[in-house]
């Protein structure tokens, strides 16, 4: 039987102006999580809060999440201190289809870089060639820059202000890739919806598969209540759609199926 | 000591029933809990044709509860009968099918379909209380006369035990409960969600794209308890209590107020193992307090004379 876990916070370090990386001990979640999956974390609010898995360490039985402070729940979780015990459900949802990828282009924006970091690490383990592009508003928003640069074969960073990397958005970085670089690649994108939409249009136009991680307000997190639905095209009918559960059928969807 | 309850012609392994719309058809929850001591499971609310439900954001967290505006997303009754009913009846618990219609004709046509599977269905729960659809349902459930007509109509075409799920969004739940009883219901379920709203102060828009939604969770428990008690005092048929139950003490409150069974909804969404925890705690409580049968405490509320 699956169960809810009691995880102990081992480490909490600030990553930038509004987010922190939290490491929890929970061997089951560390063992089972795959890149793209998320965990549902309890706080004093009524419902749990979903966060993408950023990394796992099965030897030490730990996993980590990156938490950006946007409201009361995330602020409370971000301010937890080592030793704190929290109820965590997970790992939840589906994961990136990494098995058959020949080459990966990963495009992350904002907190999207946390779950992408996990995919990047797994790709490195599997000796898959990677291009990693991350975009932030400004340098004080950026995070996981050195780690991701070290794990990727090609690395680009962009910022709206231009105070770090290329001035502009992740699209300005993508446009710099030549055919040799993007041929045969699978694209993974996590971040603001408008960014994922633009990235997937770019990918679809040049015939690449693109997988995106959709975000919805959730309640149960395990597919029972149908509050978290995303519009997904019905198979073989481009003009029809179904409401799929972000938490259980997603959060990862092929961008061609998404009704943006 | 067992938690078994007899209600009407049926026995239930425990008074704990999983409320409609909070456990889909049981598949996901079956990975977290065993159903052997669960009293029953209600299907997601079914309609004659498949429904996509409402667009946009469908959930808002509120103090001690939540609003939902799912709007009866479901695969339709025919798909359910072909693809989900077998699974539900394999769970070794009572199978309760929750149906919602636009009009009386919808309820009749769905009941006819269910009649063909009456060996697999223990109870038909008429949802006269969904606040998230524009037609039928709560509109019918707000009028004692329409409730009576509808229940009598469905009663006349099926021998499946009939529960009527009532809405709290009425002036007198005793009146709607009595109408259900007179129409031939075997029990009433009280309550469904309360119509509510949550507002984002920055955009000055409701958080739910449907503008309003149904409030559930501990926030509604006092209202549900009051309504269960009102129903149980005027009815001769059993009352199934529902609304905000989070733990075994809440269950005991509902039984004392007059509920013969209870349904648990939002609590399962917060912690999937809640139904099992509650059953464990009830077993412990009855053993420690030498309670032979939980039915002994049903309706034992001693009201103050005022
Ligand atoms: C699959 C998934 C993965 C996610 N991964 C991450 C991650 O790795 N790092 C990270 O910092 N954040 C992530 N989020 C977003 C995170 O869950 C929300 O920021 C958090 O729940 C907000 O809680 P709050 O109490 O602070 O905010 P609230 O005060 O409740 O709301 C503030 C804002 O957060 C949004 N929000 C509230 N609840 C949810 C919810 N349940 N799901 C999505 N958005 C919500 C609201 O739309 C609102 O704009 C993810 C969300 C999903 C669905
Ligand atoms: C997400 C959600 C979906 C629901 N869907 C249905 C439904 O399809 N049919 C129905 O009769 N009640 C539905 N309900 C109402 C519940 O069954 C229950 O009556 C209500 O939530 C109050 O109980 P609770 O506080 O224990 O959740 C739904 C409730 C929620 C939270
Ligand atoms: S959050 Fe309940 S189905 Fe996704």
C-alpha cells in the first residue's frame, strides 16, 4: 500500500531573493521519485502544497524541493528549520519520458529550474547529451546556475534585465541554436505557462517533441477530486479536448496535446 | 468488536462511507487503503451524457475548508457501467451510485440503465444538491414539491434502495427531507456543499472561474450537524450524515445527532488514509468504552429544553 510519509527536514538553504532549497529525509520518496514528479507537502493551511522534486539521493535517503515564496503556505514551508517533521505525499504524477531521448534540450524559467535540475542529473547519469537553458528576471532571481552548468554539455542563461547572461528570454537563447545542435533532440520545458507555450511552438515548428509540466491548483493530488484539470486534445481529434487531471495524468504532457 | 451497522435492509461493515466526488470510482484510493472495513463508496456524480465540468480554476482554499466548482465532470453513465462499475463492485464494500440530472426524465433514463445492473449496485443516491451546474439538481432539490415528484417517479421504476442527497442551501431542510421520505426514499443524506465564493483582492475577481462553488470541510460541520439533527427529528427513515468530518469524534457527534451512517469527503482528499484512521479510532473507542454496537448511540442527543 502507498502511504503518506513523515519526512524530516535536513537542510534548508536560501537560493535567491525569494526561494530556498529544502532537503528532506524520506527513503521511500528518495527511492521512487523520477524527474518531473512532484510531492505534496503539508503546512498549517488546510490543503497540501505541490512542489516538483529537485533531486534525490537514494544512498542517504533524501530528496529536495525548491520552494518559492508566493503566499502563506510556501512562506511557512520555506521557513521550516532542520529537524522539522512534515507530512509528505509522493512521489506523485507522471514523469518525463527520458528513456528514448537521444539528446535533450531543457528550458526552465523561474522555479521551473528546480524540477529540471533532477532531469538534467538523470540525463548525465544516462550519458545523454544535454543543452540547458534557464531564464530569470534578473541575477538576484537566478538559482542552480553553477550546478546546472556543470551537469550540461551546453549551458545558456538569460535575464530580462541582462545583468546575467543573454538579455532577453529563453527564446533568445533557443534562436541561437543551429540545426546540428537541435536535430534529434527532445525538448523539456518547465516554467511560466507563456514561456512553455512559446518553447513548444518553437519545438513543434522544427519537428521536435516537447514535454511541458503544467501547474494547476490542486486538492487531493492523487486524481480523486478533479479540481486540477488541464485541457488536453482528444487523441486523433485536434478540435476536441478532454479535461485531464494535472496531478495524476500529468503534470507532464506532450505539448502537441495541450490546449493552451 | 465490529463496527457493523444495519440500516434499512442492508448491513454496512462500518458507518464510514466515502462521499461522492471525493474518491472518483475508488481506483486511486485503493492504492492507499483497504476497503474491507469501509461501509460503502459513492461514485462520482454521474450524468446521462459525459460532462467536461466547468472551465478554469475549480478550487479555492478557505478557512478550515475549500470551495470546489468541478461541475460534475464525469464520463457519463454508459461509460461508467462499462468501465468503472466492475471495479467498484470488486472493492468488497457497498456500492452507491450517485446520479445527477437536468430534469426528471434524465433521472428516469439513468435509473433504467442502473436497473440492468442492480445485482452490482446496493444503493442509488439521487444527487438533488450539486451547486455547480445550472440546471436540475439543486434547483429540483430546493423545492419540496419537485423533490417529492422526482423521488416518487424514480421509486416507481426501481427496487434499488434509494437515498436522496439534500442541499443545505434551503430555508428548511426538514421540509425537503420530509418530501424525500414521502416520495419513497429509503434514507436521506445531509448535506451536500454550501454555495460560497472566494475573491482575489488584486484582480477583484472570484478565484473560481465559475464565480461560486461548493464549500466543504470542517467549516461546514456545525451546519451539517444541525441539519442532520433537524432531519432525524422529523423523519422515520434513516439519515446519513455528511459535512466536515475529519476524525472519529466528528463521526460520534453525527451519530449522536441522529445519523445512522456518515459520509466522508474532503477529509479523504486532505489525507487519503483518513477513512482507515477513523475506523481504527472508532474500534478503539468502542472497545475502551464498552459500546456493543455503534447503533446504540445513534440519535442519543439530549437537547436542552428551551
Ligand atoms: C505540479 C506542481 C509543481 C510545482 N512545483 C513547484 C516548485 O518546484 N517550486 C515552487 O516554488 N512552486 C511549485 N509549484 C507551485 C506551488 O505549489 C505554489 O506556489 C504553492 O502551492 C503556493 O502556496 P501558498 O500557500 O504560498 O500560496 P497561496 O497563498 O495559496 O496562493 C498564492 C499563489 O499561489 C498559487 N497557488 C496556490 N495554491 C496552488 C496550488 N495548489 N498549485 C499551484 N499553484 C497554487 C495561486 O494561484 C496564487 O497565485 C508547483 C505547483 C504544481 C501544481
Ligand atoms: C471536489 C468535490 C466534488 C464533489 N462532487 C460531488 C458529486 O459529484 N456528487 C455529490 O453528490 N456530491 C459531491 N460533492 C459533495 C461531497 O460528496 C460532500 O457532500 C461534501 O463535500 C460535504 O462533505 P465533506 O465536508 O466531508 O467533504 C463533492 C465535494 C467535493 C469537495
Ligand atoms: S488534485 Fe484532486 S484530482 Fe488532481
